[in-house]
C-alpha cells in the first residue's frame, strides 16, 4: 500500500535501512510542503545535504540526519508500507 507520510527522522532512518540514500522532489526550493520520493543516488554526491539539478532536488538522507534539525524538515514522503 502506498501512502504519504510526514518527513521526519524516523522516516529517514526507515528509508536508510531499506537501502535508500536520498529523497527526490520536483518541487521548488521555496515550497513549504514538497512531496518527496525515496531514491538512490551516486555516492559522489553524498557529501552534500541538498542537491539541485535542472528537474529535481535531492535530500541526502545521511547528511540530513546529521546536519539538519528535525524541525527544519518539511514535506511528505510517498512510501510503500
């Protein structure tokens, strides 16, 4: 079953345990409620917390857990439960 859940440390740890290392969104950086999808990215980019490309933005899970306060995390993650 697929569902949207609020982005928080618990969700990030769950996704990391499933082998994901990033979240992807096509929402603008200024969005206060982005929609995230779990993803796997090249390890060359994992030294960053956020990565922006022409079409997507990525939140690196490990760095978000270490360097981003939980209250600063925003949006909903589309998960399979």
